């Protein structure tokens, strides 16, 4: 940064933001984009031969660079969480 200049700030405008709950996530990618699928597992009693129902609610499409930044930030947040609350298992609900 040059002397005499200051960094700008980010104005987070949440006027049109929606909040959704997800307990299931899936990811796929191509050369140009990474897609994150979010949904809710609606299967409460999983018996033999039962199918799992996931209602997909959101799909986020990221550039590979944005996905890399998300990975870095999420890794840091989870590291902090586990330091405070103990280790998480990816197999737990």
C-alpha cells in the first residue's frame, strides 16, 4: 500500500439475504466452477431398505479461487471451534 492511501472497507448489504438451515452438503466441480449443494435430511427413522430423503434448498456456484478462500476461512473457523469445544467427527450428525 502506498503512503497517503487507505484501504477501503467492505459494506455488507444484507437487505436481500435469506437464511436457510442445512444439515447435508455435497460438492462437485469442473475446471471452471465448484458447486456446493445444501439441504435438509428429512429421514428420521432409517429402517432396513429405507431411502434417505434430502430436500435440497440451495446451490452455490463458486469460482475455484473463491472456493479456495472459503476452504481456508472455514478451516480456520473449525480449528477455532475444536479448540474451544473439542474435536468434531465428520461422521456425526
